[in-house]
């Protein structure tokens, strides 16, 4: 990895915006034990990942309702109120984005995100006006940590691997980026990200 990083690639969920299915369903299921069971057995992160990988909601939702008809209204809420699973920004990261943009550092995002959900949420997130491009797994029908999505990103962003600095909260995604020669940082908070960006010369 001889190249110095020239551009920063952000994950979105749990890096720029706090994402948790619980944020929606705790409004709808008030018994803690029942909520935990629902999120472990009905609408799980593993099930949701199908949307990230490009499966249409028109297939996912009816299929799950057929399996759990007693939870039909809650499953509809997942489709209709998904924005409520991302209620606020991660503290500090948007300020880092603005500082990088002010320095003229090219900004990109590489996110596991359902195409239909992204189309609904993007307009409410003006921070992405500072980004040159956002690569959405649901639109590409391939998700991190599949190496194929990193190859797509390289082509889309017009960069060789060593020019890209990537931050993600998922260790598997960080490992996949490093395997392609990207600079990659496991996100555990804005302070650690800032320190690493300073270390590699992207922030002063």
C-alpha cells in the first residue's frame, strides 16, 4: 500500500447515522422481553440484510408476513417507517465530513443500504451534498464485505485502492477493504477516526 490516501470513503449506518431496528420497534412493542424476541426471530438484522443485497421489499415483506401473520402490522411498519431506524447523526462524524470537504478532500460513501430505503432517506440528509458519489449496495445488488462491491467502488470513484481511506464499523468490511489494498479504519467513534485521518495527513 505505497500510495498515500487521497480520498475518504464513509460507511453510513453506525458511522454517519446511528442505525438500529430497535429505534423503530421500541415505539411499537412496549414489553422489553417481547421486543427482544421479535428482533431476534422476526425482523432480524440478518433478514434485513436481504434488502441491502438488493432484494425488493415487494418480495421480502409478503414472504415474512406469511411466516408471521400475527406480526403483519409490525412488518408493514418496517417497510413504511424504516427512516425511524436512523433517528440521528453519530456525534462528531458530520463535523469531520465538513472539515474534510473544506480541505478539498474528495468524499465518497460505500453503504449497505436498501435501494428503496435510500431513495426515501437521501433527500433528508443534506450532508451528502458534500459527497462526490454514494455507492449503495441495494442498487448494485452486491453488499459488503463481498470484494465485488469494492471493485465497483474503485471504478466509480476513479481511484486506485491505495488512494482510498475507508472507515466502517464492521470488522469484516474493514478487512475486505484492506485485502484490496485500501487504507481502512475500524470506526469506534469520531475521536479515533479524527486521529487516524490526522495521522495519514488528510486532516490537520
